[in-house]
């Protein structure tokens, strides 16, 4: 039987380096995300009254910098439409309903 060494070193089991972020970087990312969501919420709330009757429960992707939005019944199709026009943009997905929430159980 093999004897286990007392001075055994723990080996790293991760392929990637430790993904820790500084508190400043986390705060900056949170502020950027809140600004993005605020802008998209404003666009959604402005467009919702015009769309809710004809497109209820359809999906809407909003690109906040331009204010453009895309709608479709299928969430993957609408995301593809937005990605074709704005390939590097951060977009937000909504469902055209009273709350804007997607994927209700």
C-alpha cells in the first residue's frame, strides 16, 4: 500500500485563470448594465402601446444605441435579425406583453 504524503500540494483543476474582478470593475459593469436596461426599458415602454394589440406574446429585441427594434413570433429568429444588422451590439430581449417578461412558467 502506498503512503500518502503529508506535504501534498493542491493542483489547480481549472483550465482558465481565476476570473476574479476588482470591486471597481464590478461596479462599472453593473452601472453599464443598468444604463443599458434603462434605455431599453424606455424604448420598450414607448413602443408597447402600438404593438401589444397586434403582436401580443411576440418577441422584441431592442438595440439601445440606435433605438431600433425587431419583432417576431420566434425568439431565435428575432435575435438573428438583430444580430445581422448589429453584430457587435448588446441587445435586450422582451416579450410584447404587459410586463415585457419572457419565458413565463
